[in-house]
C-alpha cells in the first residue's frame, strides 16, 4: 500500500519552486505527446514557449490574453484561500460583458468620456450579481457553491446567445446573431499603436497591486487567510462566515465581470456568442499556478497566455490538433498539483498490516 | 479462576504527561470489569493499548497466558479483542448490513450476512434490522449495530468506551441486558465509564485510575457511590479554607439560558443562571461533554442567544458577536488551542492579532499595524515566559504548554473586565500550569471577573472562590469553595441527579 507522509524540515524553498518545476515537467511530457503524434517535439516546444516572445506583435497579444486571466484569477484566489470555490467565473465573465456591453449599446448614439467608466461599473456589477446567486444559495440554504456557480456558466452562455439573437442584435446586421459594433468612446483606448493592447491591461496591473496590499496588509486578507487555515479560529475571532462567503464570491464575480467587459469593449468590440473563450476556467489554473498570490498570478497569467498563443501558432504551423494543445494545457495544472503534493509529502510504500 | 486478560506494568508517556504508569489488573472470562476514572485519568490510553491503537513504552499483556502484543486493531481483533467506540463509525447512507460488510476482511454474501446479523442479534436481544438505512436509526440502535459488528467476530473481550453517554435511560437498560447475556456466555467486558451508579449495578470488578495510575480495585456492588467517588477523585485532596474575598458588583449575568444542542453529540443547555462579580474567580466543574463547549461558545459570542439572556456590564449582550464583546471587555480562551484559540499555521504575531486587534488597536482603518502587533506578541512571550524562537514562529511549532501560556497571556494582557477560560491547564506541564493559575488569580485581584471551566478539581479548589457544577447541561447553584466535601463534589460530577445542598455565596 502506498501512503503519503508529511515531509519534515524546511519545505519552503521546495514549495516556491514547484510552479517552475511543474512548467518544466509539462514541457517534457508535452514534448513526448507531440513526438507520439509524429511532430518534432523540440520545434513544437520552441514554437509554444519561445517564438511568441521574439515577435513584437505576439508580445502585445501576450498582454491582451494575460490581462483577463490575471484579473479573474486574482478574484478567485481570495475565495480559494478561504475555502470558497467559485468555479463559475466564466459565467460571471459573460454576464459582465453583457451588462457592460448593453450599457454601451444603450448609448450607441451618444458619446462621452463618462461612458467607459459607466460600462466598467455595469460590467463589474453584472458579474457581482451573477456571483451573488451561489452566495445567497450557499449562505441561506447551504447549497454547494461549486455546483451552482458551474451550472450558471451554461445559463449565462445561453442568455448571451438569446440576447444577441434578439433584443441586442444589430438591426443592420443581416440577422447575424451579433450586436452593433461599439463606437469609439465605448471602446477601450489602445496603449500601443498597431496592436490590440488596451488600457484594461494597466487597470489589471493596478488591481493586482491593490489585491496584493489587501491580502498582505489589510484585515480583509488576514480574515481570508484565517478562515482558510482555521475556520473555527476565524469564528472565534469574530469573522462572519456569511459575510466572507458573500465577499469572496462577490469580489471574484465583480473582477470576472470587469474582465468580460474589457474583452467585449477591447479586442472584440461588440457582443458575439463566441465571446467566452474559456478565460474563466483557465483562470483557475492561473490562480493555483500563481500560488494564490496576486504577484504570482500576474507571472502565471503570462506563462499560460504564452502557451495559448504558442499553441495557436503550433496548430497552424505544425498541424498539431487543437485537442492535443488542450491536453498540453491541462497537463500544466495536473503536474502543478502533483508536484505540490510531492513537495509537501513523501511517498512511502507500506506493507499492509495483517 | 485463571485470568483471560492480564495487564502487567503497562506504561505510556506522551510529551509532558504520563498517560499510563505501571498499570496492573486481570480480567477473567465472563467478567464485566469497569475501568473507572475522571477524564484524563488514562482510561482511553489504556484501552487503546489493549486494542492495538497505542504501543506501550513498557509492560506486558497476556491473553490466556500467552504474550499479547497487538500491532494494530486487526491483530487485536484476530486475537479476540473488539471495541465499541464512543463515537460510531457508520455511513448513514448505507444499510446496516452494508456498513457491517465494510468492516470485514472477507464479507460473506449479502443474504448470508443478513442471516448472520439476525441470528446474532436475536441471540443477544439486540433487535437489529440488517436492511435498514443507518441514517434512520437512533443513537441506541446505531450502537447496537456496532455491537453486532463486534459480535460477528466472536470476540472474547469486548471493550465498551463510555457506551451510555449517547443513550436514553431506556436504551441503557437494554444495553445492560445485552452485556449481561454476553457475560453469561463467557465474554469478558471492559467497561469504561465515570458514571458510578451504572458501574455499581453492572460491573463485577472495578479498577480505578487516577493520573495514569491504578489507585484502587474493588467490587463496585460492595461500595457506596460515595466511596467510589472518593476513590476516583482521591482523598489526598485537602479541603482548602474558603479564600477571603470581597466580590464587587455582578459584571456578567446569564438568565434562564437555554440552548438546544446543535449536533446529535452536543448537549442542550437547560435554564442556566449564573452571576459573576468583579474580583471573583468562579469555577465550573464537570466531566467533559456535559455542556462545557456549548457554554463556552455562548460566552465567547460564537453562539448567539436572545439578547436578554446575557447581561454584561449593564448591557444586554446575548445577541452580540465576539468582536463586540471584546470591545466591551469580555474576553475568552477556548479549550482547544490549535484550530480554535489559535490558527496552527499562522505566526504568533498573526495569532496575537486574532483577538488583540480591537483592544490593542492593532489595525488602523483596516490596515494591519505590524509593528504594534509584533510588539504585542513579544510582550505576551516575555511576560508569560513562552519558549519560542520568535514572533514569526507558527503556533503549530510550540509545545502545548507554551502555546497555552501564549493563548491565556494574550487575553490577560488585554486587561479584560471578564475573562472566560475553558480548561486553562489541560495537558500543560506543572510549571506552566502554576504560571497560568497565578496569572488568573492576579487578574481577579485587580478586579476582573474570572470564569474557569475545568475538569480538574484540584485546580478549581486551588484558585476558585466559588464553585458550580455543570452536569447534563444544567448548572448547580454556586457554593463557596471549601463548603463542599470532596465526595459531595464527586457525586455532583458523577452524574447523580441530586441538587447541590444549601446554595450559598
């Protein structure tokens, strides 16, 4: 029988290094996967991990993809630390895009500098409200937030499809299920000319710093950590489980909603059924890869975005199937969790006592 | 009659506490043998050793004259020793038969097993239906499932750990009938309890433990409940003189506090009335599981009660949470150090912040004041001689006694109006215990009302001015310490329903 025993001694260094180790093992296992598909493994890994960094346009795309991942993952990390599992960030992302986008469409013939802030607020509130559904069900009736938040993703997807096929459809759009294009003052300003890098990236960086301060210097972060490591001590300290559950779900919902709005008002520029690209789910990987710490998450979002962009390139240059790229990305979380366990425990083979 | 089980010189030490020291006794086939003692006397360690869950440091056990050294429960069961634990390990969503099959190395076919269960159950008057879901069964029925599970292995020794703590009086009678029938069939029963009346009516012999040692053996039926209580609690306890104290005004009052149990294993608090005055040390004695944890949670604010049930410093405060109470000056230290009073993985500084935030002003507009927090933690460490490398050390790394000094010191240094502590010196070495007791006395001398919930009678006799007993969720009227004889206290703690005589104070 195999058993796990806690490692004694200082595992601090080991635990800091696990994300790096996990990325390295993913590269090796990925190379084996691509080789078994008959592709040149070295070239595949080079295309995925190195090429995007050498090209200026790819570098800006890296930021465009990393920003929503980081924004969502930071929100999720608070809940994950406290033991509250919001798996439905994808749904809150969609609702944020919808409410923020609907605001833009409501003012399609009026422009002004106030419009983007208003859209951002509407997007964050939309995601917040969507996350309040599992929060209320959990605190009132003990419903499992994992299931509720996950199922609401599919509700949100269908709601988006319904709305862009109906009330929000572009009247001049030949019945395509798409909204109008947002006009200029409803679109995020571009940071670097000729790229899609928008101002949402800067806002994400600002929020990362604020989240870092909240987590490590503020009572809110203290309560989150306390609840995660000793729930009964938290209750003894006077931390209300109900309030914290609502706060964690609400915060992650609001940030996911904001990310959704940035996506709609940034690279996409309108509401389309294909808007959700899986950021909400990938952000879960990013949150753990970043050790549930805002600064770690910023780094992790860049790594994961790299595999996305590189993965796309590998798909059309090497004809690697999209499913293989998804497997490759999934391996990252798998190896992270596995390495994590092995960093904290040692495996021991025990003969069954009889 | 030669002994079936013979225990010779069993010794087991844990860091800071000698759980069993040179334990000796013998049990004959068919004998119902009581292991009697207060909580912490070493009963659990002893039976866990016999059941193979604990390896002794010294000493031998013999079964039928042959050396018996079980390396785990499987070996103990194979040798014929079975145990029914106080808390059951049954899956509510499975049937009785499925639960029993889960514990077997090679379960027979479902139909065969069902028949075996019915046969055994009928033979011993257990009335167990193998097809019912465990979730639908009462505590007494679940216990019968556990007993049936043991009996299917044809045990020669059956260990029952506090079996009546979850039963109704009627269920207790059914259980006794079953145990007597087993005894007639030649099964020896080790019966762990501190309920004296039960032991007198059921057991043939009793071995009495105190502080990990055998302090007596007797035939319980030949002794009075009072004599048993004396043996259990110990006569070397001298009766201290009532301490001279001049209590001030009532600072905390509980009025007709009734709180239903939250879990099946919880205790309902029944119409508790209590008044704590400034400068008074009020001890609440009682065996664990009689409502101590529940009362503690009401006082700390973790369980909210109707506002008028609790009055603190002239204000109704039953509905207030821990934060509000701390600001008002009501501080507390729960029994469980790791996980409740302190977060194991967090540093001592973070743990100082846990309760010190409000009164020590360790946060400013929601932001942590790390320097103040570290200073506060350092003050606790210095004042209470907490042995630790520094304030960054996680709470988990401290020994029990050191962490307890930290946890109690954290509250004392905040100069409370009322301090409530549960088991302040549980598992703490003598030196640390003395430090804590002195600090609590000093606190009261400066006008704080101190409420101590403890199972340690010596401790309460040493530091309490007044004294009540919590038994089955009911609190007796307070007595001046020293106005009661030890055996009166023992009777109150042992579960005799008699009211405390001549309420004074």
